[in-house]
C-alpha cells in the first residue's frame, strides 16, 4: 500500500506534477486560454459549445478531449498495466511525452490548434503512466482528487479518526509540485512564451534517459 512507496516514486510524483503545472499554465495563458492537463473544464466547455451550436469551437474542444484519451491509450499500449513497477516501457513513454511537448512549441507559436492537441496527448500519456502504485491512486496532471483527499483527512482529524499520514504527504507533494510548476511556468511564459514548454520537454527527456540507464544497469545486476 501507500506505506510501501519507495523514495523514487515520491520524487517522481512531485517532478511530474511540476511538469504538468507548467504545461497547464502555458495553455491557460496562451492564445486559446485552454486547460490542457485535465478534462473537467474542457468537457463543460464542450457541452456549452454544443448547447449554443458553436460547431467549430465544439470540434476543437472535442479534439482536445480525444487527444488526451489518445495519450492514455498510447500509455496502455506501451506499458500494458495500470500498476507502476519497474520493467515496463516508462523510458520510451517519457521520451514520447518529451517529443510531443517539444513539437507543440512551433505549432503554438503559429497559433495552430495542433499544438494544443499534441500537449494534451502528452498529458494523457503522463497521467496514465502511473495510475496506481501498490493499490494507491497516483495522478500527476490534476489536483482535484488530491484536494478532495486533503479535505477528507481534515474531516477525519476533526472527528478524531485515524489519518493515513503517508497518503496525506503524497497529496501535499503532488499539490505543491503542480503549484510550483504553475508559478514557474507563468513567470517564464512572460519571457519565453510557448518556448516555456521546452522546460517540461527537457525534464521528461532527461527522465527518459535516466530511467533507461537505470534499467540497463538493473538488467545487468548492478546494484544502485
């Protein structure tokens, strides 16, 4: 369960949440003011566009939704399991996320909606990479669930009920990572605009290389 999470999972969760925070704030500050890392608001806007017969906008929002799901499908195809554990194709998945984010930059610079779709696909891929670990849900591209759990913990504490402090710590780690990513992303966006996405693209690319090297050493029996 959550108490068995190794340190690399905690570090990775913060880093991926940080990356998602940057991506989402870039989308919100961009020309479409489009949330990218989660689908709640996008689904609501899609419904509103359908209700008001704004066909072109509805198609755009539908494409964002489909792109995110396509990313999760890619993750499912490559990793073939919902439980995070070593030995799967996480290195390739991270490399693909890096490529998608990097490709989104020139497209967004031209105000092409394809940039939103590439970024949304990258976030779907990331969110599906580590859906569960030891029975505990780990989401890194949105924090609604983390804030919900945080509120539940507060309520339990007020009632004098026991609280899983490790789960609480994981929630706070992901929330802080996402928030810090948003702060950094907003600051850098003022200077670099859409090139800000090269930060998460580089981060996931380096993570892919590091993971692949770790897997190589692990497969050779080298102790790390």
